[in-house]
C-alpha cells in the first residue's frame, strides 16, 4: 500500500497534472522507484510482483541487462538524430531487422516500415496507408476493440467510454462488427460481412486476440476468414499486434498460430522492452502507395527512428529470437494457465487466454477492480479490463517464477 512518500507525491501530482490522467485516491497510486525482473519497488521501499509487465511492455523483464546496456551505450554516443531528414545507421538496421522478423520470415519478401513513438501512431499510419492504397475511406472494425486514443486510432476503437466524448469529431466512417468468441460467433461474423458495403471499405482493422477489451480469444479460422474476405474485396487487412506481438500469446506474433499474413502489421510495447517506439510494417506493394519523398514526408514525427529506441529495439528483437526466450514463454504460460484454471469460487464465469496473456472473468462488474485493490495491498500489480470492468487480466514478464505464481494464486483464491 502507498506509504507517506507515495501519498506526498500523489498530492503534488494532483496539484500539477491534469486531473483526468492519473487516478488519485487516498490509497492510490503507488509511485514506482525501480524495478528488476518481475519485481517493482515503490518510493517508500515496498516491493511488488508485477503481473502486468507494465502494460505488456516488459515481457523480457524489468531492467533487462542487455537492454540497459544498449540504451546507455547509445545514449553516450548519440542521444537524438533527424529521423526523416538525416537518419542514423540504427534506423536502417532496425527497419531491416523488422522486415526479416515479419514478412521475410513469413515468405512474403521484404517488408517496409514506418517507425513511430507509440502504438496508436502505428495504427494511424496503417489507416493512412490503406486509404492511399485503396482510395476508399471506410474502415471495418470490431466492437470492444482497443487501438489507442488518438483521433485516427479512435476510429477503430470499439470501447464507447473512450469514443463517446469525442464522437462529434470522429465522423461516421467506421462499420462495426462483432468479435467472435465461438463457432456461433463465426456464423454471426459471416452474416455481418455479407451486409457490409465492401466497395467502400479500404481497411479491416483487428486484434488477433482482443486485449483491453477483456482478453477475448477468437475461434480457429477467424483470421483466415478475414484474410479471404479482404482478398475478395481488395480490402487492406491490418493486424494490431501492439499487445499480442513478441511472444505475448506464445508464438512471435499471434497471427502465426493460423499462418495468416496481414497486409499491414502494427507493433509496439515489447518491441523495445521499455523505450517509446512502434512500427507499422507492410508488404511492399501496399506500403509503396505512399509517394516517394521529395524532401517533405507526408507522415513523420520529430522523434521518428530515435537512436536510443532503435538500439534498444534491435537488442530486444535479438532477445525475442533467442531459444531461451521461447522456452521461458512456454514455461511461464504453462504455470500461469495451471494457476488460473485451478482457482475456484463463486462468480468466476470464464478463464481464457493464450501464452502469457490470460483473463479471469467474473459475473459481477466492478469486482475485478476491488480485487485489484486488494492485491495491491498484498504486493501485487494487476489490471482490470473489459467494457464493464468485469475481467482481471494477466500479462506477467516471461521469467516469472513458480513461487511468485503460487503466491499470486493463493492470494487470488483467498479473494475469491
């Protein structure tokens, strides 16, 4: 629980930060001071187990030595460059590495990349690319989806609590369909796809597994069906793997489970293990819808291809490809699933997930929020999700240990 220093910092933050950003109560938040592996220490010296990987960023572990070394080494040489004017060697190397890890690895030839700073920017880049490639302005997106909170990303974000306050600015260029969770959902999807005016749709935007919407896992065949529909109608298929990418659901990317290759893929979060960097990557024929730069990029940002971010991302990609990372994911996924499926208690409606991305859903909306607060008192960070706050979501670092899993399981069982 927050100690005197966290309480002091909370009061100061309330005074100087917009009141909409950080939730501040008498017992919330705690202020992070340092972290290592699966553990976090707050400003009062209390230690916590992190079951969130800090929003799924630190799958490789907090303060991973190789990433810290890459960051400090690069910062000591060049802290900032001019990404779209006079870029660094590292930007070239990172774009090449991302191509090798995605489209080349999938047998689709080289992929081309637009780097950015955050996940929502990658999504907005993808939507712009689809418009240029097809000339069609409508997008097809899913209810309960979360793609970020920039205006462009909100076009495909299906959580109304984020959309509704800004609906007047968003227009009506999105067609919404249901995210299937079983075979019956696939039948509904088929009917809804048949009702869409595909001639006006330029992009289909989807998370292979919905994250913030409640860790919703679709049935087999879902991504294949979307691929087929997009090919028939000339629609650009965009996979948002900002959350699910880099082993979060088991394989390197969630789409690999069905062997489906998107036209564009959005990456972020664990891409660097801790530095704000993201990417929209696509097939050459789709990405080349962008015109050749004549000295002024149509889509860029000041920190595009930041050298420190590129250095960390290159090291993170190397670590994600290492056999020991794959083994850690398999081991952690097995322990996490066994722990969650072993829980019992009134109000559990479903345990679901893949890899190191799981959810416990309850029948009582708001109960996960209360459980989250109780777990915080016992030294565990966890987050709720779902449109009604009815889900506890789990995305711990890959290297979480058996004793940590057991402690969290016993705590959850006690609360249930």
